[in-house]
C-alpha cells in the first residue's frame, strides 16, 4: 500500500520543525555569525574596486566579489542567516513555553501535601511532634514563612493542614525575555542593514557642504542631504608642545547645521562625541590638509613668467594650452633637495607624464623638453575635517533589545522559582512534614530551607 500524501507532508514538516527547534542549529548559527563578523572585520567593506584588485589580485577579487564579501552586511545571505536565527529562537521558545507556563500557573491541590507528591520533591524534612500539635504551631510556622515567602495558601483536610508558599514565579520567564531581546536585536540589525548606510565627507574649514559620499564597490556615490553642514572651525590639540615630535591629543570640529540659510544647530564634534540630526550621525573620523600649489609657467625663450594655482587632486587647464595639469602629491623634503611637488601632465592623444618640480631647482623642468617649463613657486594649505556619516534606523531597536536582554539575564541568573509545603498533622504522635523545590540556585535555597526547618523545630 502507498503511504498517504498527508503522512508524507506531516513527516516533512515534523523534520523541518525538529530542525528549527534544535539547540545545535542555534549554536551553529551563532558560531557562523561570529566567523562572518571576523571576516567582515578583516576584509574592508565598501572600498573601491581598484583597492580590492591591488590588495587581492584579479582572481581572488572575483571569488570574493562573487560571494559579496565586500558588502556582506547588506547581502541577501547574511540577512537570511539572521532570519534563520530568528525563526530558530521563536521555535525553541514555542516548544518549551507550555511546560514553563504550567509551572507558572501551578495551583496546589485542595487535598494539601500528599505522600505521593513527596517522591517528586527534592527537599523533605520530617519533625516529630510530641503529643498533639498545638493551635499556636500553625501561627508560628506562618510567621516563619513570611520571612522568606509572601504568598501563602492554606489547605485543610480531616487529618492535616497544609501551608503552601512560593516566590520568584516570574523568574521562569527570564529565558523567554532573553529570547525576545535577541529577536528584537536581530530585527534591529535587519532594519539597519537594509535601510541604513555609512558615508563620509571632507569639509574645508569655513566651507559648507550639502552632500556626502557613500563608498560602493563600483566607486563613490554622492548622496544629497536635506540640509547643509558648515565647518566653522577645526582645532588640533597636542600632548607636549615643547617636544620636537608632536603627538595628537584630540581634534575637534565646530559644525553648524543650516536649513534654508538659517542656523538650526551648532555643536563641537570630537571622537566618540558625534552630532546627531534628522537620523544622521556625524562622527569625527580624520583630518588633513589640502594644498594649493602655485606654479610658474614660461613659454619658449620668453623671460616673462606667469603664475597660476593648482589645487591638489584637481585637473587644471594649462594656460594657453590644450593640456591639463594635476598635482599628485606635495613633499616637504624630497631626498634632501628641499620642497617638491609631483605633477602629471595630461595632453590629448598622449599618455599621462608624471614628473617632479623642486622649489630650490627652478630649471629642473627644462630637461622635460616641452614647449613650456614649469616652476614650483609656493604652497598654501587649508585644513579639512574628515567626518564619517551614518544612518541606522534600527539602532534604537537594537538598544531596546540590549536593555531587554540585560533584564532577562538578571532575572534568569539572580532569581529562582522557590516553593515550600508544610503539612501540620491534627492527630497525636504524627510528623510535621516540610517539602520544597527550586528550579535553580539550589545552594541558596538549601540555606533558606534549613533555617525554616530549624525555626519550626524550635517552635513545635
């Protein structure tokens, strides 16, 4: 006979459910995320294509790029791992919740503490009563229980009176609060990875920008802001000004937010002290200088020399020529020859020609044999502040989850569900029976139980 289709489907879903509720899957996913986080730290994320090719070579670059390891936190497979962990946490919680809820909602039997229950309770003590238990015995035991337990219930039968007390019922929910917090953190991480971004911008002192740049594997992408940011001032503080070598102590940017030409916010931005505005955080990341190089140009045998300025890193047309000049770098000392600047000359239908100019050797460029010669006349510098700009809409979700996790861990580790039964006999020559149980912190409960037994023994 063929097996019914419903049986096959139920068998498949049972296997799937058993997989998702497995603790082994939880451990595997956590280890996998830890390994991926290490890889994401070792491999710089969202750098340029050129940097990756130079660092890893074309072959390895193609392999790493195929698995999207250069932007792994925004990849579909990383989000899938987080989603799988979330499903695993929910499934594990659902599986164990009914049993825990049964313990939380436990109601003692109206018949009191029966002998059949004593087999399942780990802590039992019997105290023989000389003669019949006095009427005051119950009150003495109740007052002793109040020192350790608040909630008390009384069950009376023909043969005995049972007092039941418990505390820390909520502690059984600590693990589920922790599970919920982990789920909230995962959701916050998914929100941040899908809807957040990380960019950067360099602002010259005194200038204003209304956009930032986001690094992608295909290059830098300009992202406009809904406002403008102005760097009013940039300052560097050094540890010891008397020493020749200077070590930076702190660097600070005074930033102003502008909307419709009006100042709406001003703040000093330091390392780990960002400016927050409209969901964006501006962090002090780095600093540097932009050089404006003054060049002199002289045509042929003419003695007349004209000057023009070339900002570092910008292509500037050469006067009266179809070529462009670009400053590659400035060096305060070039092989003990003094100040120098490296340029590249770009002409149509010609390969770029890099060369050096030295301030102390104005005739050096004559060796190039061009229709004009260049000289290095001077330099002016402007400091800029480098800001890292981030947007993470899930950050508050993550912080909420972290706070909830701390609460769950405190409840789980520092509180326990403790229960006590005391059976007081009505007949002569019988025993007072004390029994108890706890779900954790057995050592602490044993001390409490022993003190309770000793108090009953003295007053019975």
